[in-house]
């Protein structure tokens, strides 16, 4: 069914969507046809009448209907192994514009953009080692965890090889809290961030160190950042380009907070060299019994928000679909809708307002002022790419 989407929308519209995703998330590279088709279908499912009014061709109803594969996926996932699930509730808060000579006086000046995103993640123990080039794949309630192909330190052997010298010991085991891959309909994963929790001794009841695995909304893992203890605040060069409005030369700061063996929160803050911080993301981990993982919807939501943020800053992608996506993003829930200047809540919004499902879905209005962790209130707080 996905193969028919390009035929119905036309090659030009299909390629515009591919270019829009690539422009928003450059380090992810050009996206495969099935990923683009999945996002196009989700766009029409959510906004079919609106995008047709704005000049896009219509899609037949049968193309948008749930496929047998989707129904089978739900049944299979219901029978999947019971690994712990969390909702990673992430406040993305940009406080300054980007450094860009084309912006002139607006470069690196106060700019407000804040929203709450919700990413389903699952906790699994990484395997000891790989057998040659073979991947190890674990089915979970939100999709597959592919330890070799989707991760940079997906086995204890790889983690030991990379970090034993810095740690001063070889870890005995490690857990991975990660987004999962959906492969029965669209082979896709929303892989913005994953966290490894490492244990010095096998019988330890709390982790000794952590590793952030930073990645792309388009699924690829890109960089590893080691926290040598659970109290460490990582300070490291970013090394990659997560969105069009970031830089690989940013300094990457981050940390986690645990309650015993349970994750409570995490923060990451990117800061350009010789400049003030421009964004922060603060994550609260909420233990859940079930979650809907739809990478196409998550990627579409992220692309819409990036389009509006870029358009408001005055930095266009040059892709015709940006104006359509930015317009659609206007109706999403925002804590602060993108605008130059100091803080100012969006009209009609209350703190922590949220919608249903996808990237913007509401989870009890999380704006993360938990007594367990108040990283937003710290000057060094903040997991920020938006």
C-alpha cells in the first residue's frame, strides 16, 4: 500500500517531502522511499483536507486505511516479551536564535520556542557480544530493539572496548533505555536519544555510570557521551548535526537522575562556542504499562515543529513544503509558540497543555516541575536540539 503513495501524490510532492526531512535533520542523510511514504501517509491522515486545500493532490481513502500488516503488528506486539516501558516526556525549550550571518541583528538574540514531546522507550539488557556480523533483535511491546544495526554500543563487549580505560574497570552488565523500531509496515525508528545504564558488578542494584547515545529523529545513532559516575555532568563537543538549527561544534552538556535503579530525569544542553546556551531539553521518565509507538507520526510532528521554528527565525529550508508544514504546526500545542523576544505563553495555552498522540500528545500536562528533579531551574540544565 505504501508503494502506491508516491504514485498518487506524484513524484514532485514526494521528493519535496524527502528534501524537507533531509533539510530538517541533515545528519540523517536522504531518507528511503518507505520512510518518506510513511510520513506522507501520516500527513494526509492527520491533515488530508487542509493539505489538499493548500494545493497538494488528494490521496484515495483506501491508501490511508489501516493495512493488514498494521493489524498484525498490534497482535504481535501484544504478545511480545514484557520489558519495562517508559514515556520519555521531553520539554524542548529554545531561548535564543541561531548564529547565522543571514539573520543580521537577529542572530543569537532572545527567541522563545517551547513544547512538550512524548517518546515511548523500552528498557532492555544489552547482550554480552555479537556472533560475527549477525544482529541480535529483541521484540518488545513497542517494536524491535536491534542492538547492532541501531546502536553504537549494543553489546557489553563493544561498551567495554570503548569505555574501559576511562572507567578504570570493565562493566559487568548494562541496560539500554531506547526508542524501538517498527518494521512490519514502515521500517522506521525515531532515535533522538537513548541511555545506557552501566553496572560495575553483576549483582549491583543501581548503576555506576551512564552513556548518552545521541541520534536523529530519522533513526540513526550518531554519538556516544560517557558519564563516568551517575553524578557526572557530561561536557563534550556535540560532533554531529541533529537538526538544521544546531551545530556539530556546540558543546554538549548532560546528566541523569535516578531513584535507585529507576530513571527519573535527564537533561542535555547544547551551547555554541563563545556564546550563551540557546536551547535545552529536559526529560522526565514516566513508567507506563503500554504505549503507542508510531515513528512516522513522531517524525512528521518533529518536521512540522522544525519548519515553524525555522520560518519564524527567518531561516528557510528552500523546500516548498516548509510553508505548508509551518502552517500545520501553528495548531499544535505549544508552551511558548516560536517568536523573537522574551517568554510569553501562547494565546489560549496553559502550562503543560497537550494534545493526543504523536509528538505533541499530552501526558498529564508535563512541564516537569517534579520534586524529584528540577533541572529546568538550573543554569546548566537542559537535552536540546530543537
